[in-house]
C-alpha cells in the first residue's frame, strides 16, 4: 500500500496566522474505522500506532459498545513513499488513553485503560525491520492511570492528571516523573512531585519547552470530572520550571484576547525556542449539553419521555459539527495566545502529534463524539 498522494487545498490563510500548516494525507490507518486514544511514536525510523478504541458493531448514536485494541501498526518511509505494515505486533493486552513518549531507545507506552479498568504499566516498544516489534516492561506507575498527559524533558518523563478507574471516574492531580537515565539502578522508579496550583483534570494537553535552566513543562486545559457531579470545563494553564521545581500560573487560553476557552483532548507541540502550538481540541460547550441530557435520560422512568429525550440526544450527536481545527500559538515570553493556523478537517482529538522527517504526523483520532477517522495527516507546523 503506497501513500495516497492527495494535495489538500487549504483556504487562504488570514494575515495574522503565524504558522505554516500545509497538510498532506497519507495512507489511512489499517484499522478501517480509525481509533481514538491510541499510542504513537517513532522507533527504528518508523512510526508505530498501537491500541486505541472505536465502536465496531453499532455507533455510539445507537448505543454501541466501545471496543479496545492491542494491535500495533507500523508506518515506514521508503523512496519518499509511506507504507503501513498492518498488525506488526501486539501490546500485552488491549489498551488506550494513556501517554506515549518517543525516546532514543523506543516508544514509551504509559498507563491507559480498556473498557473496564485502568492500568499502571509502563512498556518500551521497539521496532526494527529485522526483528519486528519488541516490548520491554519498565517501572509501573504508583497507581492505575488513564486520560492523563505527558512530555519528556532531557532524560525525565513527566505525567500529569488522569483518572484511576473507568467506573465512577474521578479526575486526579497526579504529577509524576521517571528519570530514564537511572535505568538499572534502584532509583529507576516513578516519583510523585508537587502538583500544579489548580484543580484535578483529565484529557489536558502538555508540552516540554526550553533547554537546561530554562526548561519547563507546560500544562493546559482538560476537564475535571468527579462522581455524581457535572464536569468542569477548564481553560487554565500552568508551567512547571524544572530548575526551581516551582509552578507558575499562566494566563487562561484566550487567543487574540477572545473569551477563555477549553481545548480538552488537544495536543501541544513545541514550534520554536519560545513558542508552542495548541492543536484543536474540544471547547466543551456541546459536551456539557450532551452530559446534561444523558443525566436526564438516566433519571427518566416514563418510556415516552425517555424515548423523546433519546431522540433529542441522537439528533445532537448527528448534528455535531466536529471539534475545533484551530491552531493556537502561545508565546512563553509575552504570555500571549494568538490564532496561528488550522488543522486538516475534520480535526481529530485524543491522538498524539509526532515530529517525523521534519514534519508533524497526526494518526487517526476522534472527529465527533464516538466517531473516529482512519485518516493520517502529515504537515508543517512551523512558526513564520
């Protein structure tokens, strides 16, 4: 299967856009429905995409059950063409919605969940043309964790937020670190760090930026979910300074001085020495409406009334416009958010964005509630 060389014609960019975001669609992920919550990263000069979820039998709209996968697919580049090796290997069990981190020794697969439980496991996945997929176990997290975020600064991996259970989930404020340079020593373990000065959260975005004394871990948005409570949509942001081990509260996410917005499920990537990009995300407005409506349905006993509410829920899902495709740039020196460009449409959430061959790769993801796309996009995300 060779790359589908499709040139995506972008609309003229507004003058204020500060990022080149020209996208090319590669061959689709070998999973025809696509997946959300997959792990992805670079190993052996190739990209692996592992695990993830979709609704294989019946859609979420019609009450379908979510399936979780263990398959590992490999994307290789040869002679300027891209080709998938489908089902090149398998995770130890079906897994999704954890954190994946590319390292010089392989891709870390951290935490995650299936349909019934969250896991604390950490794996390192390698792929080579000669030996295929190899998986090694690394130290487990101190607790099961899924729907968190993470990034690597130097040899240290940082993990923030997440939930410990699938049933009756509650967001946490875990902030954990693992120093990869300590492998083989008694110190090679996850450590709990001081948390940020804000509420607990799931599905936030994070990014590492800077070098040595200026290095920092940036944390954005997400939502706070607790049992028997409405979700809290978050627009806040924080920075953890590695040199001082101190958190700084940043301005809320408000591009070009617009009202503060939520970007839960998005991805953050570095775009320059002092800038990072926040890619798309869910603003949470329709999410809260759907959550309230599902709560009403759960409390409604009268069959005709329940049927009417279910019809309204289905209509809202059918008419969902999809998630934001806006790219927002954050300047860490001026603390300013600006509209910077656009993602390909439909724009995915809950999927990694990986730097590969000098461009960013976005594999699959969720494009509407319960709907995945197998599309794989590669493009430039560079500050002008």
